[in-house]
């Protein structure tokens, strides 16, 4: 069973790495076309004939593909979500690795990037999405291999509720400047160029999003203790 999970994990990882290359290549082409290899500059999202709409649909299609590979790889709802999280995390990290290979950017983990365009452009230093990606890989790996360990339903909902709050908070940090620009009307949000990242809020969001991971670690320890206790009981009975 463990060997099967390991094989599935590697299949998902290889798929995600291949998708990351496709993603980085497409972004490299687009940024070359609009002269935005360095995304952090005035009017970071220039209007080009139908490219904006096509890019929005492509991003949505990418997320659907990552979710689908998780659904195909997993055998339970938790394992499917776990594999999807692994796929997303690997894809996100290697996207930046391959983009560095293709065009020499990013120069550092603290370079600003336009992370997503839905529902508004997400701005943040490269290290921010990578931090979330690492969290997703660790959680996804544990979830895909511990699909039979089920904490009480109340604990699950509490953990995921707090994690959802963290995700919303992180989203706010990424789009905060654009939210303020939207109130100005027109297309002012296209000209937004953030200068300060709200690290305290982001770290709080990351901590909240990590709660399901801590829950899995706790469940794993509980199962290990239970198995050790049963093994000890069997040894005692055999001796008696």
C-alpha cells in the first residue's frame, strides 16, 4: 500500500513538473510579447488584443487540470485533495525554477510578481506563493498517505474553517492594493504597482492555513501510539 502511494505521488509530481514547464514557457512568450519580462513596472498588465481574456481562461483551465490529476490519483476524498495539493505546490515552485532558466527572472525570492489575475491581479514577492506551495506539498503528501486516519468531524471542520479564514486573509494581502484602486473607478487597478507587502498579516494567514497540517501530524502520532500500545499488549499476553 505504501509503495502504491509512493508511485502515485511520483506520477503526480512528474505531471506537475511538466505542467510547470508549459506554464513558464507560456508566460515567457506572453511577457516577451508585451515587453514585461520584469513584471514589476508601470502598467504591468497592458491591454493586448484578446490576450487578457485568453490568459484568464488559461489560468482557470490550469487549476482545473491540477485538481483533475488529484482526483484521478486518489482513492478517497482526502487522498484526492492531497494529491491535488501536491500537484499545485510542485507546479507553483517549478514554475519559478523554469522561468529562471528561460529568462533569468526572478532575480531573488523577494522580486514582485503578478501571481494570478482572478478576480483581480494578485501581487506579492515570489517567496510568498512558494511558502504556501511548500505547505501544500507537505500537507498533501501526508493526506495522500494517511487517508484512513480520521479525526473527529468537529475537529476537521474547526481546522478547515480556520484554514479557510487564513486563505481569505492571504488573498486580501495579495489583492489589497487593487481593491483600493477599484474604488477609484475605471481601470485604475491596471496601473497599481505595490510598494509594501503586509508580512505580519501574511504570516498570520500562513499560520492559519497550516492548522490542517498540524491536525494530520497529531492524528499520525495518535495512531502510532495506539499501534505501539497494541503491540505492547500482544507481547505481554504472549509472555503470560
